[in-house]
C-alpha cells in the first residue's frame, strides 16, 4: 500500500453535499473560550448556504446566514482535494509552541454517493495545531485515518474567512 495519497484520490470531494465547521479556541483572553460553528448545505446552483454562530465567554451568541458562492466552493474543494496525506497518524513536531493558544478545529464534509461504484460518506478533519494553518490535520475517510502535515487544509479553510466572518473572532483572540 502506498503511504502517500491526496484527499481527492480517496473520494470525490467535489460532490460534497454538506459542510460542517466547528472552530473553537481557548487561551489567555477574557473572551475565551470562543466558538464559530457553521452548518452549510449545497445549493441548487453549486454554492453552500446555511447558518453560523459566533460566541465568546463575554458575549451573547450571534447567529448569521452564511452563503458561499459556487466559485468559492469550487476553489475550496479543489484545495482540499489536493491536500497530500500520509496513511496513519504521523508524529509531528510543531515549528513553534505557544502555551496560551489552544485551537480545536473540526471540518466535516458529507459526500453524496449518487452513482453506483462511487464512494461516498463523511470526511472528518481535525486539528489542534497552533501554527497559522493549524498543521497537522488528522483526517478520517471511509474508516481509514490519515495525517496531513502540510498547510493545504488550513489554507483552504482560510479561503472561507470572509463569508464565515472569521476576523470578528480573531480580533477578540488577539
């Protein structure tokens, strides 16, 4: 078995019918913990639409509608599909270690299997990495576990920053 692959080689990620993001953070800030949570479904025109919520320890939860255009979704899914993966859980040493920064990010994609012979299911990605792109990522696909030690998944997630209103939470964390 080859020890390296890509997410796109494992499953038809472009068929994603739903996206769930759980982006939590805790650390030395009066606003901690913070949480950004999103539940989005594929639209008839190929984008994603759904609801999001931002909350902090000091403020009430703010709910919002979230809309991702077809072009943005396509770019995001292509970036995820290209992410190199290694089979299994790979030991990783962080480039920098911060003692007051504890992210916990989970992404789940539901891949619809609408044709025979095409694998579908749920892709689950998880990171507690402390660098800007949350490296490393642990990925579960079809009962198998993989690790990504590159910035690709974190960079893909950053593509969605504006419509997910990520800067609002980042300002509170800094």
